[in-house]
C-alpha cells in the first residue's frame, strides 16, 4: 500500500461522534452493561461537547458493596459488544 495517503477530516469525525446514531448506540451499550451487572446498576447516556458517551454506575448501597467485592461492572463490559 505504498503511496497511499489518508487525511482525516476532523470536523467530519466530530460530527459522527456527536451524532444521534452514535448516542443511540452508546445508550444501548450502557443499558446492556447495566442489565448484565444486575440490580442496582443504572446507565445514562448524553452528548458531550466532543462526543456521545454512556456511563454505568451503582445506584444502591448493596450494589456498591457488591461492586467493591466482585467488580461486577468490569465483568459486565462484554455485554456492550453484543
């Protein structure tokens, strides 16, 4: 592939990262991780200044205690790939 040049259109990439489609995908992935982690986990997604993002967190003391012991959120990350 010698001689091939590629110039990244940063503005275009930014538009994609902030698009409704990417936000919907982040929301779907966050909900999947929260569901796989079990009761007491909640997901939230939103568009930031530079990209759409999702966050999963514990919402109950029991889930927080379980997370400290078992690291359930880390184990649940594979659910985001489905």
